[in-house]
C-alpha cells in the first residue's frame, strides 16, 4: 500500500471516529437546557416558566430545567445568563425589568440590557388594574385622585419592589397628577396584596389575577385599568387614560432570551417550538387566560425592535417618575 493510501485511510478513520462527537453539536439541543428565572419560586414568572419547560422538553427530547436565581432586583439571574455560553442551552425568562428598566436605574449594571442578550420572543403581556381597599371613599379613578388631592399623604400604595415597574408607573402617575401617596415597597406582589386586604396600605397597581376575586367579594374596589384599552374580561372598568390621563398605559411582559451571540438557526428553532406551545389551545386555556395573560409570541426580529422602543419608553418614564435606587 502506498504512503498516500495509508495516510488517506488514517484520515478517514480519524474522521469516522470523530463523527459521533461532532454530530450532537449540529442538532439543538445536544444536552439539557436550563431556563433561568431571576425571581423567587412561586411568582408569576416562575409559574409560567415551569409550565413552558416540560412542553419544550417533550418537543426537544432533552430535560428542560427551571433554575431560580433571585437577587438584586433580578440582576443576578440576568447577569448569569448574559455571561453564559451562547449555544441556546441557557435561557432567561424575565419581565421587562431585566432589559429596559434596570439599565436606567443602576449605573453599574454588570450587563447590557439590550445588547447583552439574543431576543427570542415576548411570551405574554399582562394587564394591571388599580385596586383600593374597600374603606377608601372612592369608586372611580377620578374620585380617587380627588380624595388624594384633598388628603395629601393619607393614602399609601404598595409595589412589588423598589424600582419595580409598578413603583415607577405609580410614581409617574403621581407626578402627572400632583398627588401625594406614600410608596411602600414589598418583596413581591403577594405580601403587598395581603396588606392591602388588611388596610395596611390602601392602593396597588397590580395584575387582576391577585385582586379581582377580592373585588367581587367586596373587600377591594377596582377603580381603573392601567391598559391602553379596556380589559376584555372587565369591560365595565374604565382605563386611566379614559379617566383624565390621556395616553397613560402601564403593565409588563415576560420574554424569552438567550445570551448574546446565539446562532440564528438555534434561535429560529427555539422560537418556532415556543410559538407552537403558545398557540396550543389547551395551554392557553390553562396557563394564559386563567392568569389574565395575553399571548404575544412575536418573532425574534420583532422583539428586537420592540426591545429598543421599550428601552426608550422606560427611560422617559423613569426620568419623569423621579425614581432612584442608587
């Protein structure tokens, strides 16, 4: 056998030996996938991620695990994902805070909120309502504003954290209207609602999921929707915009992203498989409609554009709200 033939056989044998190791890298996912949630277990972000994970696992034939990394107003979890390998096996599900709010609040944020991630899709958007304790002498938003103006400092409102989207949205509204309502930050919406029900605080801007049943029971009153249009399930509840603050809108969204640099073909697969789950009627019934969510499911390209517009919008809102955390 000639020297050339021997070298050729050696090359072919080496290539065949390497093939089993190269093949998995060509098919996503080639190992278990981790979805990082930057909040504690039990919240809405965590619950939605845990509903999504087993369905992705079934589609991909690999375990999809949810890992909670709470801390520093969602910064710890978001930073971890931004510094992970961009192979699609480490993903982040977070609300708007990680991407378009914290970058404006923290001067030393360890990651770039817009450019530090690969946009995949906005999963869902959820509306907010303004709820007040039953003892507050106001049945409409206009009556609430009038009461607050004649009783400065008497009312207090709860948010799910200092610098949270609810904190910024209410303080922005306070400055627009010239009213004095005390802010009380909580570590999550649940504890704040508990204090709202016991009249420790008198007002919240929050998802209807947590307050609408109490309003039906007469323990709370819903005075306005903070959405651009009326909430379909609450058609008789006027919006803040209809009630004297034209153009006002508040709420947040959950998005799925990866670290910056995830290959386009992997992004396309994750998006397509996630979009199928979001479009499933049974999934929507159990995990979307009952939670007062609204499916978005925009494409990675649409999400990238939306992220930039939301970044600019929250920059303006934060400046007008005068909220600071450092």
